[in-house]
C-alpha cells in the first residue's frame, strides 16, 4: 500500500468537516479545555510558516486533550479590520470588504489544508456587523463608566498616508511604510482610560501561569514607580510640578528639564531672550516620535536648549536653577517636567557635563568628578542636604516626603509609565465609533438598540488632506439627529483601531452566533477562562494588556465570571530562513506552506515544524530536515505491512512502548514537541529491530495522531482498527502507561577489581550482591584479574557498579 498523501489528506479533511469531528459543545459531563491561538490578520500573502508553528503546536495539544477525555474548544477567526487592507484597497481600487473576503477564503483553505482541528462552526470575523455590534457595545459601556473620553493630544502624522501613526511606525522621522516625513500635530482623539486598571494589571499576574518573561514584559510596560510629586516655583510665578522616585536627592537638583511641547514654552515666549533658538528646537523635536526620543536615543548624546529669561527655584534650598527643554522628556509621561540630579543619574550627569552645569553629591560614595554615581541600595549616607545630612537613604525618603507634605509643596505619589490607550483612527476600514456630536448636548452615545452602527458602503475611501477620516465626506451618513434632544447632530467619523476587535474575541468564540449578548452567561460560565493561550512575544505587551483590561472591565460590569481572561500564556520563537536569517521577500528565503504541502504533504510539514527545535526559541528552516521527516512517515507507513502478532504489546517492545507513552505525554504538556517526536522515532527503530505486533503499532499510531493526523487515520482505517474500536484514531483514548514498566528490567553494571574497571555485566534490576558477584565472575575479563585471588571485600552501588577488593591467596 502506497503512502499517497495527495489523496489521503483531502479525504480526511473533508470527512472531519462533514462529520463535525472537532465541534465543541457548550456543556456536558466531560471536563472542559479551551485552547486558544492568536487569530491571524488575513493578509493577501496568505498563511506563512510563522503562523503554522503556533497553530500546529496548539493543534497537537488540543488533539491530545480530546483523547484525554476533555470537551475541547479550539477555535479560529480573523482579525480583519486594519490599515494594510485599506492601503491595498486604495492602491488596487478594490473595496476593502472584497479584499477581506478573498483573503479570508484563502486563509481558510490553507488552514484546512494543514488539517487543524478547529471548530469551523465558531469562526468569527471582526468585520462582521454581528461581531462588531458587540465591540461597539463594549465601547458604550466604557464611555458610560467614564473610561472612554475625548481629548486633544500630539500625534505622529504621516504627510503622505495622511493618517496617525503609532510610535513604532516612525523610523528616523519618516513613515515606516511610505518613507514620507512624519510631523507632530495636535489632534482630537478618543482615549480609553486603561491607567485606571494599572495596579490590578500588575497584581493579578501573580496568580497566572504565564512564562516569566511575559510577566516581566507586562510589568515593565506598565512601569509602576513610587515617589513624590514636588512643586518648583518658576521666576514667572508659575508652578512646575515634577515626579521623582528619589525625593531624598532634592538638594542635588541643579537644573530642570521640561518637554518641548510643555504649555509653559508657549506661555513664556515673551520672556525668553533666545526664543528663535527655542522654537527651532521645538520644531526639530516635533519631527521625532516618542520612541525615537526615548528608547532609540537612550545611548545618544543629549540635546537641549536653555530657556533663557526664566528660571526655577529649588524648594528645599531656595536656589535658582536653569530650565532646559530637551526631547528626551515627553509631555505624555508624568508631568512633562523633571528635576535633574547629575551626581546620581547617568543621563543627567551626561547632560550636565555637556552644558557645564553644577554637579552636587548628596549621597556619600559617588565619584562625581569622573562619572555619574547611581545609588544601588538604600544604605548610602546623605550629605550636602541640610536637615537630611547623616540619614541613610532609607531614612531620608520618608523624612523629606513628610516635610514636603507639611510645607504644601509635595506629597507621596505612585506613577505608571503606562499611558491611556489612543482609540481613534482617521481611516475608513474600522469599526464606526457609536457617538454623535450635538451642539446642544455635546457627545451623546448611540442607543444600544441602534447597534450595530454599520460602516457605510462607500466608493471612495481615500484619506483626506486635513487628516479627517474618509467618512467625514459622507454627509448623508454623518448628518443625523441627536438621540438625546432630537436636534441636528453629526456622527463621529473616526473609526476604532485594529486592537479593538482583538481585545475580546476569545469571548465570542464561546457563543459566536448569539444575537442577544456578546455571549450567553451559560457559555461564559462554562468556558471561562481560556485554559491555554499561545501567541507571539511581540503581542505580550499591548494586545495582552488591552485584552486583560477589557476583560477586567467586563468582569466589573458582571458580564464575565472571571477577573482574568487567560489562565496560561506561552509564546513561540520565530522560524528563520535557511542559514538563520529572518525570512523576507527581498532575501528570497520565504517558505510558502503550499509548496511544502504540495511536495511532501501536510503531515510532513506539521511533523517538521514541531521537530524544528525548542518551541520557545527561534529556529532556522532546513529543507534537508523536512525530507528527513518525510522519510520517518514513510517508515511508519511501510511498517504497517510487517505486523506480526495480534492485540497487546509484544514482550520485546512492551517496556519501550510504556516509556514512549510517558515521554510523549509529558513532552506535549511541556511543549517539548521536538523531543516527543524523537521518542517516536526511537520507538519505530525498536519496532524494526524487534518486530512489531498490531498492539504495538496501534499504540504508535495513537501517539503519532496529534502530529500526523491524516496518515494515522488512513492507516487506522485500512488496518481495521476503526472497525475494532468504533471510531477514528483521534476519537480514541490516549494510551496509558504503567510506571513500573517504564523502568528497565535489566541494567548494565560496571565491574571493578581493586577500583579499576575490568568489565561490565548485565543483571536483573535491583539484584542483590551475591547474584551480581556471581554474574561478574563469569566474565573472562574479570576472571583474568581475580584468578588466584581472594575476594576480601565487595563494594556494591546498586544498579551502577560492583567493586571487588582482592588479595593473593595464601
């Protein structure tokens, strides 16, 4: 019988779909398991091997969980709104809806081609009005609770794409996509107050089974810091508020820095003697993104301009100090102003050295004349600090904080690096924001019964020259009546970001066709939380934070039953091109899954992509290794024609089978897929060496089923196992192992004579001393060194070695 994967694989894919083999039921007697992979953005390029690695991994887990007796929810959907589709549509004059439809059809075909056990009855699409109706509903709840608000803020504006860019999309002052200059401009934006949940987003990580580096990334992104807010007086009479984690160093503050966008820069314009220089610097800073001004500039020489004509007064000693503007201080972080203590901060020291500013040591121990001294503990002694002198840092911090509070010029404060979520996009292809503006009533939410607010079908979705959404041109859609007073009103023309639909999609999978709620309470109670969520490390900050925030908000509303959406989170490494370089079209090293499947079959690709290396680490593609996985499947297939014996494990293979079951079971749970497959390969070697019974082969097929399901089902059926067991291989119970049979019955022990290795001996496990010695003395090599000798002592290390201490016979 030939292994004809080209006919076998479509056969079983069709059968699984028609029989709904992997459909999940909302309830039942079985324990539940909800396994989740990040749903893809359906790009025109289609599925790539980067998608296939996490999808195959979680498919292996889901298939095994079903065999373990779980009711498994393993869903798939499409995160289909977003700028790439809109840009493609504009360039090719095809409506974004049509582009999305075609791309989803292609993705679905490719996913089914790889035999994934998704429940295809639960597919969701974020551009479906029946889906985004509930995205809009969640927004309305956020607005009603004061967590959605509109404000004016500086944004990155691409002069060519005519849209707002994220900080990460601006590289060296130009748009990452089109290369056009990017400028900073003020724009009115909808915001979500994620900062209200900052502390809970940190605290609740403790109870979650997330890999440690994911927890660390989440905490670092939120960036909690404890310190004090301190008010400095400017010589203009204005208050300048700063936040510092080290209020004990206030006596060492020798200058201040405010952001170029700070409101005082414009307010003090008439008093600045170097206004032209200041304005030129402000303009230059506006051409940089926040990312460039902070992370990318961390090790670069600091730039800035002194605001000549205005100074600040240090509140603890009354000394006047200069005020600078510098682009490393952001208006969006903290108060947009910092105090600088160059003796004890590397960045401040470098700035002070460049501009010739005073450096005053206030914590004993720093060699401030040569380099910045950053205190690493709280045992340093305060100096040059007035009433703090002689105190340790640990004592000085509460002392100065209390003094600031009593003087009315400061107080203890907790700050977060996390900023509120910018929720507006001036684009067409996104969820309409269900708000209207009434000149009489202000912003008014759309009544829930009018949801979904449909995205209008337009012919032109080109960006506007003034930065407004393309929807702003649609007067018939924009002009409406106020739901509150009935007067004339205008719809919001900004749309939601792509992050919106992905912040709650896992909930919709639980009950995807519900028209009365985002999901029924029964379904939410049954499936919540997600038991295991796998995704890329690039999504462990924003997406994970946004979705945890929305879930916590819904929990506070009483909509969902758990405070956290995901019980466990794992991540995978990238697949690189041959030679270890990142895959890219320009390098010509992109691997197309369709090509691999056409040449070797889906099972070979699945097997290889799990065998490629440590799942959490990056791994390079190897065409040679793909062929090796195909040869392994050929060996498994050919073994089916050499079966000897009936049910049950053969004596020769029994121990190896139990060991393999234990190994593969544990490795799948630990995501050590490569070593699980290696164990199966070793087992096949044993079968070829020892012979293979039907029972031996049946165990092999069941363990191989999650990895290579098509070939296994065909063999299961053709050998009559389906008739014997009453179902497909994927519907059988996972094989159990007997722990006592995973231990070798015999062991090989070293035999020493006088402490020197003279031979080895194979004996039954846990043999007693007399039996080991008797067996050892049968070995001719040992006899050579014991002949004519008396054994005066025996040292036995059970199952390891025996050492015979001898002396000549008298």
